[in-house]
C-alpha cells in the first residue's frame, strides 16, 4: 500500500461485521491509518473496543459527538479512501438515494475520496431488484464494488451474498489507491488523458440457452480491466462496460452486462459522447435463437439449438464513428504464423473502420484468455506497427494507451497545421 494512506472503514450491522476487525488489522499492518465508523446496528455484532484496539484512529459512531462539531466533513476530507465492509442493503439504498441519517452515510456524501463498497447480506436481499438497481446506479457513479462471494450465510443458508474474501478487498483497496494516487499526480504518472472520455469493454459475453445455461467463452476480462485502470490512472474519464466480476478501482464508472445485446445497447449510447472507444470484450458471434425460460430437462431429450448471429458492435461503432473519435478493436486470432495474424487483423481494421487494432494469438503460450500475461501486435490505420512481447496485461495496457495518446496528439497537431494553412 505504501505512503500511509488514510482510510475511513465503515462497518454496518450485519453478521460479517466480525470480519471487519480482521480487515482493520490487515489494513493497519499494510501501513494504512484507519478511522473506523460504525453504524448503530454494527454495535449489535461487534464491540467498539475491538475495533479501537486495532485501528490507528478513534472509533466514531455518531454525528453528535460534541468534541467534533462536524465529524462527517472532517472525515470525508481526511480520507484517501472510504471503504465500507460489510455494506448492508440499507446503507446501499441510503447512499444511492443520497440520504444521510447517520455519520457513515453523511461521510459518504461529504467525501470526494474514492469509495469502495463490500456488500454482504442474504441471497434474497442481494438479488432483490431494488438492491441490484441501487448497485447498478452506484457502479455507474464510479463507486468501487467488491462483489460478494458465494458460500455459507448466517443461519446456515448457502448462496451469493457472503462478504468477499479479505484478500480480494485488500486488492481492490490497493488498486483504487494506486489509481487515485496516480490521478492526483502523486507518483508523477502522466496525466495525458485528462478531460478525455473513454468507453472500454471487457470480458466474454454469455448468451443464455435457458435460465441456468449459457454459451460463453474463456475471456476473463483481465485485459479490458487493466486498460480501464491504466486510462483512469492517467486522468481519463472512464466507463467500463464489463461482464466480469472483477474488482474495479473506484472512480471508474462501471456498467455490468451479460449478453452481446446488453453490451450493444450500453456501448452504442455511451459512445455518442466518447473520445475513445476500446472494444476489448470477447463478444459472442452467435447466440441461441430461442432461449427457453425454463430449465431444459434431460428427460425432454437432446435439444436442438439453433443459433443466430449477434450484432457486430464494433462494426456499428465504425459506421457511426463521430468526428475525431478514436476506435480501437481487438483481434483474437489462431493464426498459422505472424503474417497471417497481421493479415487478418488488418482486414478487421479496414472492415470495421478502426483506427487501431490490437491483435493477439490466443493459442500462444501465456497469451490471451485467462492468463495474467499477453503478447500483442498493434497495427494502426496509418500503417504504424508495434509488437509487445509477452508481458503482464497492465504493461500491455500501458503500451495500448500510450499509442492511443500518441494518435490523439498527432491528430491534434494535424488539425492545427490544417487550420493555419487555411
Ligand atoms: N466484436 C464486436 N461484436 C461482435 C463480435 C466482435 O464488437 N459481435 C469486436 C470485439 O470486441 C473485438 C473485435 O470485434 O474488438 C474483433 O473480434 P473477433 O472475435 O476477433 O472478430 P470477429 O469480428 O468476430 O471476426 P472473426 O470471428 O471472423 O475472426
């Protein structure tokens, strides 16, 4: 973590509150200053003494503590990050609606620091449309979310809703602090995307066959998420349209989708306002023509699945490309050699009217789907070429974003020269 980040740790009243003691300890051990804020209900599950013995700052619970007349604004300004673990349905609902009935909700509204929520509740509550709609709204506002895991819940039930693993929460904390720290120019990272709006897609789409089965692919979303993090750390205003349940740094707006159809709707409407669109998602080319709304049973016999093509989102973006918009596509290939990959990728670049294509051989060792590393070939519409040998996906993201920035500034210079000549 480094640099003694200041973290407000919000704790709500749910059984997972006991895990926030361990979370607090590990944050402090990692070098953070931690100021816990407990809701009234959190006290039913966890003693204040426990948290105060582990934290570096005093535990706060009330807006009406006389020694500090306006604790919520102080805490909000003090924090580099506000982390809420566990976040209950009530807290999520209040935050989405902009309500501030206690110190924690008031701090959430009073802060400009990134916010990461770690929801934990019973499956029925987590899956309730009200909670899911509130979560979608918060993700779109750039609130970081560490998705709950699936497992044993209070009372012995099993299902999604359990507080995410602490390792995963700590990873989201450090990614968010890194991204925000770079955004504030603290580690000297270039802010060469400041003021630019980027739409980035990630993950493989899932096309339903019935309520429990889908046609999918092996994409993990790692490359697209790395691109979003790299772009955000360089000052870009990033919306990530993703199918992947991966932690995302707070500050990146997230739209979660599942199918090619949902991704198409999200991307086409967002693209109208975007300076750069990067389609890193592995979008299915075909989907079941008539998904059924009840589970296909073995006793019904082997189903005949008829497929239909999905919309080609990237081609539609190429057709509507606004003036000055930069369009980046990916080309997942299984070529015989690098010439064939170049040939296929350039054909995609022309066919879909792209400015840049990032080609990768998905069968090469260590590259492509599911790996932490990738090896790519960047080809631009001006004939430029750049090969990135096997390296981690964040480094690949850095080179892709470098290339995008170079292309944008080249365009800016060309437009200026043209203007002077007229
Ligand atoms: N893509 C898309 N919509 C689709 C399929 C692909 O927007 N329905 C995008 C991907 O996000 C990627 C690019 O198109 O940026 C290339 O995807 P790829 O699957 O490699 O190519 P296809 O166009 O599907 O061509 P082919 O399957 O013939 O290689």
